[in-house]
C-alpha cells in the first residue's frame, strides 16, 4: 500500500473526507521482540505525544488471519495512530486462534 494512499481517495461525503486525511497526531513507531517465535518482532504505531503526557489512548491489536504480516499494512496503521490510536502488529501469519493477538496486547508502550 502506498504511503500517501489517502491523497488518492476522493469522496463527496464530509465525514469520509475528514477521516481519509491524516489526523493531528505525530506518529512514532516502536519495535520490540515479542518473546514468541510465531509473533516475531512486534511493531507499535502510536501518537508521539504519548511519550510525554499522561492521557489514555484507544488501542487496536491486529490479527493477521489472512496470512499477511502487519508490516504490509504499515500505512494504514500509521494513519490510525495519527488519529490517536495505538496500533500493535506482529509478523504472525496465522492468527486464527487469537493467541498472538492476546500476547501482543501486553506490549503496548504504556504497559512498559
């Protein structure tokens, strides 16, 4: 997916036009070994200001059930983080049972 995919989307619906664009948060990316062979390295996209404030942020834990690692959706996850979400993804290619999603959820930056 192209990094600037959101610039190519056209719509006449105001709500879609708003949320298709990037949000107001600068985004940081954090990577860490998961400790699980199937997960590989975890990647977390999050609002940069989270490093210095004490606010809470909603989280999205990805489940790569279609055989596609989270790295292929990096542009989408960065987009979500720009709207204030923490997004946690792994390299697990077969998340059908939910085990990897559950294990990933404990690795949010605020949990450190």
